[in-house]
């Protein structure tokens, strides 16, 4: 959304595309999962009278819209990319399979995974964990509006203290809302480390790739 209250901020998308192109040129294989909350959130929709399953399906379609927007921005940045969907919707994008995704990644395409898991009751966090595990990723990067994980929400609590590193179990025991429990558990069981960092600061993505100590590592 950028500075807007709704929808897609073209400048923000262009910034993301530049940063992704920057690390893709380093030879990093990049898979991306995007949420859809700037357009529609299934869970909040169910609180307003929408059927939960239909609401989640609307949310999945919102992630496809965002994925196409990022794909277009990547095209403009000269970055080869592919959009795969968890729900069949050719000719908008190709239907996801692990083999297809890995083939694209190994051939230098930034690969965008849209429509979540394709199932209701699963968040985009879980979709991210699932795809990362399937493509045998080395790490999952969670780009947020804050520069890591804190003892409390730093946007609300000025006394919140940042963690440089934290275990999956500690996140659970402290009740920290980093990702939903299903996503965190999947990462723990499959030994997939997570780096939580501020994606809205231009250049941060490259810093993470180069091993600079920004953000929080979950292990």
C-alpha cells in the first residue's frame, strides 16, 4: 500500500522490484510469496459477514493481483520472472508445481508464488513456509515494516527491545506475533531459518544477502 490506505502504490512496487533485481543479478535464486491484505483480508472479511471460505478465496485472488503488479515492475526493471498460482487460472499465470518452480529458479527467473496454498484457513505466512520448504530454500526472508522481532510491537511500545536472534520455541513461549503458529511450526520441523527485516528501507534486501547483521534471525 505504501503511503496509501488501500490498493497498490506504484512507487513502492518499483522500489521492491529494484531491490529484487539487485540481488538476482548477484546470482541469488529468489522465490517470492506476497500477501493480499492491501486489497482484501479473508479473516477480517469473515468478521464483516463474509463466508470464511469465500473470504479466504477472495484473499487468494488479491495475492494474484499483487503478484502480477510485482511481475510487471520486475519486467520494467529488466528482471526475468514467472508467476505461478496455487489455483489454476491460465492464461493469467502457470499452475504451480515444485519441479516447474525449481526449473525456473535454476534458469535465473525470479519466481513469484501466488494464491497462497490454494486452500482456505491457511495464511500467506503458511504459504511462504510451504513454498520455501518445497523448493528447498536456504532461508526464508520475511519483509515487514519494522527492522526485526521485538519483545512487543515497537510501533506501539517505545520500551520494546529487539532480538538479534531468537528460537522458534521462544517465539511461541513469549506469544510473539511474528508469523502464525502453523507457519512457525513448519519452519521449525523442517529446520528452515527465518530472517525478519524491514523491507521498506531500500538496500536492506541486499544487506541481508551479504550477511550484514540487520533484522532478526529465527532458528
